[in-house]
């Protein structure tokens, strides 16, 4: 039986559970950033080696499994794929704490990557199934709080645990809650199944290559994907190396660096994510082009503040308790607010471009570009630049390596400018693909 797509308390509950899962998705992913220094010390590896561990290794396996799992969720439903993936990556995060060698840690991180590949795109597609188009960016912004809240808890709590109990215990403690959340989703959430999916259950999907070609034939999709890839290189590079930058260039302790980068930076990103989602929904009612215009505006504003954060001289602005706050970090608060504006609106734009039967696959391609380029290239690129600059600049090499990656946000702004007219024209001349009815499955 079909019912009109209207959010109820069950809808909001499902969003809450998905958001909690997404928080731990990012906690488990970002935890490595605050543990770089103790892991380096124990295993004796270089910045480039850390870049390979937290970047390329994770990204390759995430990318390889991302599209097939997104395709599977388009066929059988989002809920089972998300729930089982959540349990899998949480177990593998705990295994990281038992790694007896660097190679064992690499293998465990590969397991985390494979698990998380089945969580992100299906979760975003499920939120799009739950909410009507006019409320979708706001709903997606709630889900996307996972990245900023994950930074708060992953970096802040992870740094505190590592400081007092060691980096291994941090992996074990932070990995455990995801197992519970996966079970909670599986047994308490009623997942919507769009009517188009119900009718297509007996119909074989087109070959994946045909699907990919047709997705990229949609105007603006290529530019949106390129935006995600280029902005993610800068975003993941900064997220991974910012705690080490505060330790090396500003003399902070592991715990203080985690608190500032996680709690203060994460708070800015949290408010930025919510703001851009709400702003998108309101402005897009007047002109659909604002779905791309909002991320373009935010990205352009973030660029000078990012440069100021990395290039401002060493010095303390004030103390919060015993934690010194570098003057440069004041710019990071503004950067983290506006620097998140590209992600949620781009995901919302994708949900308006494609029908439910292809939504998770299209989202998976966007997320795969973010991961392969962002997670894969970002940390490794900064690690290599840092090692190169270290020959003449020492610990300050990381400062200039991070400042150089801000140029990728300029490139992302160009891609958004290319996407904007194509996106507006496509939506103004094409009926909305979003299904108006859903069948609720247990």
C-alpha cells in the first residue's frame, strides 16, 4: 500500500538513528588523525607512510566497494546494507587497537574502509527517500552533522583517551558503540521503499557501465562530482593534519590539539552544516540555482580564512582553562563554518537530479570521488609535501604544505560556477524525478 510522503515522528526517528550512525562513521574514520603522533612513534613510520595509511589505503578499498554497495541498496533497500556495514566497520575499528604491527593496522583500516563504503551513500539516499524535496537539504544537513560531530568526539575524545590510556584503547572504546547502532537501525527503524523500487524489484538493473554513462550524461552532474573531489582533497587533508599542525607549529599537547581541532573546529562545522542546509531549502524555493549558489558562496568566503589559519605567526590569543588558543586558530573557526557549505547542498542537488532507483548509485559516485581524491590524495599529498619542505623548513614544513592545499578550494569554486547554470536549466526544463509515494517496510 502506498502513502503520501509526509514526515512523521517515525521519519524523524529514522533520521536520528542514521545521523548517530553517521557520527560514528566519521569518528572511526577521523580517529586516526589525532593518533598520528603516537602511532608514528610506536611503529617508526614517516609522514608519507601515515598518508598512505590514512589516505590511499583507505580510499582505494572504500572506492572499490562503494558503488557496488550503493547499487545493492538501490535494489534491496537501504536499511540492511547500512546496518550490516555499520556493525562491520565498528568491529574493524576495534581490531585496530589490537594491531601488533604496522601491517596489521593497515589490514584493520582496510576493513574499516570496506564497512564504511556501505554506509555513506545508502544513508544519504535513505534520507532522500524519507523527506520531500522542499525539506531535503535541511534533512541532509542533519545527517551531515556526522562529519563535524565526528570531529568533535573523534578528535576531542580520542585525544583525551590516547593521552591517558594509550592510542590502542582509543580505537577499542570508540569502535564499540557502532555495533549497537547497527542493531538499533535493523530492528527499530521502518525504512521507506520508494514506489519505483517496489515496481522494479522484479526487473534486472541495467549493466553498471550503462548506468554510470547515463548518470554522467545528466547536465551538471560531472561538475558536482568534480567539486566534491577537489574540495574533499583540501577538507580531508586539513582534517587529518590539523592536530599535528597545532602540535608542531604552535606547541600544543596531543590533548589540547585534539580539543581545539575537534571541539572548537567541529562546533563551527556543525553550525555551518545546519546553516547551509536551511539556507539552501529557503533560497531554492525562489530560485533552484541557489542549490549550487549557496555552496559556491560559502566556499569562496572560506578561502582567505583558511590561508590565514595556516600562515598566521605563532602566538597565543588567550587560554581556555589550561588550554592555550593560538591566534591563528581564531581564523579556523570561521573557516570551519563556511568550509562545510559545499557538501550538503551538492548532495541535495544530486537527490533532485535522479530517481530513487539510481539515487544511491549517483550518490555513491559523488562520495567515491570525495573519498578517492579526498581521503586518498589529500593526506598523502600533504604528507609528501611536508616531508619535502622539512629538508629546509623542519617542523614548519607542514604549515606550508597545508596552506598550499587551500588552492583546491579555488578549483572547487570554479567547478561550482560551471555547474550552476546547467543545474538550474536542467531542473527548470525537466520534471522532478523524486517519487511521490513510498511503501513502508519493516
